[in-house]
C-alpha cells in the first residue's frame, strides 16, 4: 500500500544528515517529494510522536507491504506458472560435471540443472566460496517486536537519534532497532531484546506496552563496500544474487530481472560489472 516515510527529530539540527542524503539522491536524477514539519504538524500527522520532537521530515510516494503475505502470494504465483518449490532443503554442494551442474542436498541426494543462482543472503559464502566468491557477506542482525497502539501510523515512522524504526504490521506496530554484526547463526540475545524494549518505551510511552510480543531477530546480508553481489562466478552456469542489506524488497526485483537476462544470454555484463561476485 502507498504510505509516507516520516522521520521525527528533537530539533532541525539533528535532521541535517538525512536532508543531505536526500539532496545527494536528487543529484542522480531521483525525484523526492518531501515536506518539512514543525512539531505541531508532525504530531497532527503522526499522533504517536511525543511532545519532545519538534521537527519532522515526511517523504511521500513511498509504499509498505506485508512481508509474509508478499512471500505467500509470490510462491503461489510461481506455482501457478509451473515452478517447483522445495522447502526446508539444505544444499551442501554445487559442482559442474560433464557440462551440467549437480546440486547435492544435505542428505546426499542430488539433481542436475543447466544454471544455478545462489541467493542465500547472509549464508552466501557457505556455498559461493567454492566458486571463486571471496567478498565476505556477513549478517547485520536486527531486532524487532510488536505492540498494540492507540492509533496506527500512516506509514513508516523512524526516530534516527535513537535508531528506532516503526512500521504498521497486521494492526500492530512493529518496532525494530540495532545492527549486531556477526555470523547469521548468532543466537538472539535477550539483553538486546530488553534494551530495545526500554528504548522504545522512552520514545513512545503511550503505546499499549502490556501487549508487547513477537520478539524476533534476523540477519541482513551486508558486504564490505555496501554493494550487492550480482552476476557470474568462476564456475560456468553458477550465479550469485545477494548482499542487498536492508534493501532486499526494494532491490530484489530489479537485480533478479537483470540477472535473469544475463543467464538467458543478454549482453548486460557491463551493467553488473561493479557488482561482480569476483570483485
């Protein structure tokens, strides 16, 4: 659904960095429709914002989606198109043999394919390393929870000074924060959950905090240079599409389209040169 992106600040001074980012984006031809808000107008648009926030930036022409529902619809559309989807299947090895690619599952069974795309997010190096991909992809682990609210936000609401981000999610407010760098299998840390809860209660004291639940953590796939990893590997027929950080939903469709065009023979390698898995 279409929804604005709103940032709340205690003063205009703290908003300078975000305004500079938007200014840079316009230099590359992007149109940005934003409004600068004083505290009164900010609270009129987002009543959850407290009285100590005196400046806001609202970015229009944005959108939100329900990730689980999106994934469910995506899978359904693929299956209706004849795509076979196998879930909960660990892959242990991908190797080229006699002009074909053999994909071996954790249990030892294998299947043959003409082309393989490794798109395993923060797990990328566990399979891609055998194919010449040396750039490390690590997990930027974020934490979130959800809570009932007296009034829902209009879109995404962030508090950059406190590193708190909020989005509407299934009639609740999803609140997230932190960036714990490490292995994707790092267990969820209860101390970080409680810190997130305490920080959010200070920023948003009027929520129904007795209803807080759904603590969750997940690893965003990050690269050292901040660029995704998209394109050919050293092994013929093996490709990579990963490393989108916190922009997977935004960048996934276009990176998938460009990579699919490369796989079927379109000459777009130059377009993907800066994102090469072998860089």
